[in-house]
C-alpha cells in the first residue's frame, strides 16, 4: 500500500465519521435568497458509501461543497447548520494546533441544565429540531454544535470540541466543520476530507505535470518534497492502477486519456490519506467501460483504506451499484433516505417513484412515465411541499404544510421520507397535523431564516 | 452457433422493398492527406448496413468509436472518404450543388447539446423557420403559421415564437431543436445523443415525444447514444460500433438478451443496473480504446478483448499471466508513440535515468506477482533486449510472434448469429474456435 493506514480508527464500524445536521446553505443575491441546501441530515460511515441522488438543481453539489468548505460568496452556510467530524486523531491534532479554538464541553456543561437552555433567549430551538422526542435527551453539545454557543459564552471561532478528556489531553470529541477557517480549514480540506470532481480536466492544471500536482499536495499536507515526494507520487499512481507510472508521473494531463485523468485525480485526493472521500459525479464524463473501471477502483480503495465515501450522481444505475445508503434530494431537501435495497424495492416518496419509473427498462415496454414540470428554485422558506406542483398524489394540505422526514418502513426503521402521505397507518388528517406540529418547531429553530 | 462467414451486404439491394438507406463499405477519414500529418484518423472504417423505412436503428459505442461521424456522414455534414450511402437507390455521397440541397430537405439531424446548437440571438420562431427560409417554402405568412403549428406539435406553446432559447429549460430547448428538424418534413432523422444532456425525468418526456412524432409522421430514425437503456427502449435494431467498425448488428431484444460479440458482452456488462439486487457479473475491460490514428492490426477489439484467441502452445498459461503480458504490450505501444524530448534522448545516450524508467523496472511492476514459466521468459527477455536498445517496435514484434494469434493477424469476417439475421464481427464464430460466450464463462465465470 502506498500510504500507511492511520493508526487506529475510533469506535466501531457503525459510528459515523461525519454527521450532517440541519445543513442550510443559501446564496444571497440582489434579487432573492436561494436556499440551495435547506435542512439536510445524513451521515458518512467509514468503509461505507452514502449516495446522494437527484436531478440537476437539487442541491447535491452544494451539499458536497458545504462539507468541503468550498462555498463562495454570495453563498454561505446558515446558523444552526452543523457538520461534525468525529475522529480522535484529528481532534487531538487540531486541539494541539489550535488550542485557542478548542473547547472542553464538560467544562462548559458544568452546572448547566440542557433542558433549561431551550428557554434561553438566544436559543430558538425545540428538542425535535435536534431529532429528539423529549427535551431531556438534549445535551449541551447539541446547542454548541447548532450555533447557540453564544448563550453558553462560547466564541464563534471555536471549532474543536472535546467530549472526553481535557484540552491538553483530549480522548474524544469532534471538529465542527462549518466553523473552520483559514489554516484549520486547509488542514481539514484535502487532508482529512478529499474531493473528486466530475470533470478531471478542470481539476488538473494543464501547465504542470501530473507528478507536480500530486507532489504539491504531498508537500502541503505531509511535508514531503524532492525525490521522496516523487517516489510517493509514483506509488500513488500505481495504487490507482496507472501502468508505467514512472513515465506517467512526468507527463501532462493532456497526455492522459479521460479515465487515466480521473485516476490521477483520485491519486491526488488520496495523497494525504483522507478519512472521507467526496465524489461529485466522478464518472459522469466517462464512457461505461471506463466508468466500470473507476467504480471498481473506488470500491477497492474503500476496502483497503476503510474510506467513508459520499457519492453524488444523477444516475440511478450507478447509485444502485455503489451505495450502501441512499439520500434522494429534491430542491435542496432530502425527500427520502434508506438503505439501497429497500429504496429500490419499495420507494415511498412519490418523487423517488417517479424518478425510478422514468428510467427506461425498469418496466416493460410502453411509454415512459414522466414527472411533469421542472425542479423549482428554492427561493423562499419551505412552508409547503416543494414537490407538490409536480406530484401525482398531491392533496390539498401539500400546499400549506411542509412535510418532515418520518419513518415509512416497518421493517427498516432507518427508511424515512418527507411526505404528508406518511405515516401510512395514521389517518391522513392526523398524519398531516403531526407533520405540521413538528415542522413549526424546525422553522422556529432555524431562527435565521430570512 | 458458428456459421459460414457472410458477405457484408446484409440484404441483396432491392430484395427488400422496405430498405430506405443502404450503407456500403462507408469510410470517413480525417486528415492524412498532408505530407507531414501522419496517417489519417480512421473514424469510420468500412461499415455496411441497411436502415429500413419507419424503423429506429440504434448506434451505440464509446466516445471516439466513430458513431457521430457516421451519423454526420449519412446526412452529408461530413464527406465520405469512400463507399456509398444509397437513399432509395441514389448515392448521396456523389451529390453536390442544387441536387444536394434538394436532397437535404429529406434528412435532418438533432444535435446532442441544445445549448450549443441553438443560436441565442435568434428567437425560437426564427430558429425553427430558418430551414423554410433557406429552402424558400411558401409565403412568409404561411411559414410563420407552419412554425406555430410545429411548436404545438413538439409540446411547446405558440406564444413561444418570440422568445429566446435562454428562456427555456434543457428539455424545452431540445424540443426546439426537434421542431427545427421537422420543418421540412423529412423522412429520415439522425438523432445524435438527443437526450444525453438531460435529466432522467426530462429525458423520458423527450423520448416519448420522439416516439409520438415517429408514429405521426412515419419517420425513420438513426438513434445515436451511449446510454444503452435508452437504446433498448426506443430502438428496433441496434448496431454496436468500436473503433470505426460495426461489431454486432441485430434486433434490439436479442442483442441485449444474448449478445454474440465479445465487445457487446463487455459493453452490456459494464452498465450499472438500477437494481441493487442484480448480481450480474461485470467484465471490466482493460485499458482504453486505441487511438483511431493507429488502430491495431487484425480485429479492432483485439487489444482489449476478454476472449482473445491464444496460441495453442500457451493454452495452459493462467489468466493472470496473460493480463501481465497484455499490460506489457500496452505499455510498450504507448512508449512507442510517446514523444521523446531531446533531453530524454541525451539522458538515454549517457545511460542516465530518463523519465522513461528502465525496462527492468517495468518487468518488476508487471510480472512481480506472477510466476513466469521458462518458455514465456524467453520471448520476454528478447523483447527486453530490444527495449534496452530503444527499439520498442522490434520488442512488440517479438511479443506478437510469441503471443499473438489470428485476432491480431487478420480482420475477422461477419458471421450470421442467432435466428434473426444478426451479424457479429469476431473470429470466434468460426468453426475452428470456441464461441465467445463459452470462453467468457470459462475465463470470467
């Protein structure tokens, strides 16, 4: 293996390494505020692939860029969003490098009652906003991570939170990605979380050799240079299946074929031995036979390195192939989330159904099912179902009540959909009012939703 | 399943009344006519097929296989280097001037990217009306009326006449492109990846529209695509292209259900199915398609073929070793073509380490994990000596002599396979060899 595995992983396999909670990213233009990502929740687990699927304009790429810290003005991540990175080694390293921005949560929580915090003036949240049924389940950490640190006397610059141990000797904790900036941002981006983009040609600089570009990453993040870096770059190219890597390392991107370029980009992403790899349509620009090669490569790398992969695509075939878990996005929201098999076998949200039915070959002959209309631009707070105008199962309350994610599958508690049709076993009216009740709280909690 | 090789005329001319387009040994090359340009790019390298009236013929293949060039040659947007394209008996490659313009009314093309194929400075009405203006059809009033009706036909509104393309979504723009091709009431339309740039739900709408139009106006389509699920849905027959050649051609369902050619096998198995429970065995092809400027000798697919015929004396070698030998040959082929800079040459002359690395390093990388029996080692050593002398061509020659077989020596014939006039371009359909499916099972099963 080209790069040594990092020492030990934290916790068991099922512990997520990244948790995304209520992520909201908006673009503020003169004309309107576009809520490209509007309250998204999901996890990335080591050794697993979480798929994000949706049509263009659904907010998939902005979600990825938010996690990478690549959202540029006029866009920004709103208050109340939280993306936590749980990795003990990283927490230790960051606590060491940024002691001024490290907070011991135990010290903050001392003498405070999380339940009472809900009543604090600066806090607009209710327990359900944190995903809890009851106020007693909340912890001080939830308030901190959701951006209510001010109420607790925490500086908004603080980004490393210790849950076990002390600031000098942290045992466990998390890094709040949405609060990173400057050097801490750069250490996370590329070093711990790396990204592979759709078009390999735009991710590579045409005037530097492929080797140069990999070596640059090695120098920045791992302090390697000269011959050592070149050797490492050659090893990386070999690890991603580029034959004759010694010669290739000195070639320019235009001398590589499309598939080879994407391999080189993956080699760059792996240069710093990241924990998480975000793939934004990495095979869309490639032919199927080359796509098959890249998917196989990613699967091998994932097994070898226990990578947590977030995989974005609009191709349902690719999603079925790579994912362990799938989130279906529509107009900035996750409308359905499930393990891959139940999602394809029993899609619950009308949008997911429509999406699957419009793929040629899923059902026999005849005309293809279509979804009338186009994805709307989410330019106002969601006070209704954004899919309602195109939904074949729309009924009156859809225009007035914003659905929240509810469990929809008895056999699989993790299968959720945001649709007023559910929970199915309740009468329609009761279901609608339960959505209404839970949603009001979300909006209040959002506070900042201007 | 093996049959006698057949002549490449798929049906006797005139034997089938329904044939609309007959393509015979069509070749389209780019470049190659200048003194220093090197050999031409053989984008389409001798294809023959028929298109029947009212059918949809699919044309699939990877990028660079020549499918778009073939489509463009059929509507005379590219001129053929050789061969014939007969539309109802007239060879359109010979037409020019007035006759060509007149004939063009009959065959139109829809382009892949609706963003770049519509002029953003013209209104939708002007765009759709332009062919009528060019061919001077009717009075201006009649033209406008006809355009409005067409907008209606393709699912746009008549009021859209005065809008500009940027005001429309991708799916609607593609509808504008389709309306434009319909203005002159053609019989034959080339659809060049008409839905590749669209989202899946919009794609479904456009496909439905194309099917409706075909029924309403009795159109004949050549449908070019790389998305095989769309092809399976819309096409009556499919031609699979690789490196300028048609590898297999036949009725859609049969070709998908029981592919005969090894390339069709590999291509179909590479498509991820929208079904997580499917456990279909994927054949991952090695490497990328060769450069059409330097196509391999023999069968075009021979450099990547998973069931390539192996010489008898090496029949016992295991697949891993074959893969290694393939990799070596691929590396040498690339090196042979890579440009050496002056610095590289001087470094090599001085015996310094050049960026090309030593052949020993490559052998180490390629054969490190496999055991190499002595009879294989001999040609490998001989090849290594040539590479050390800087002569990759001779090294490749040695490897070809040792490990090559009929696949790399001569081009295959077309064989009829299956029950319904399916044609496949592969040596393995010959009686003396085992069929592709059988060997695939053995090597990949």
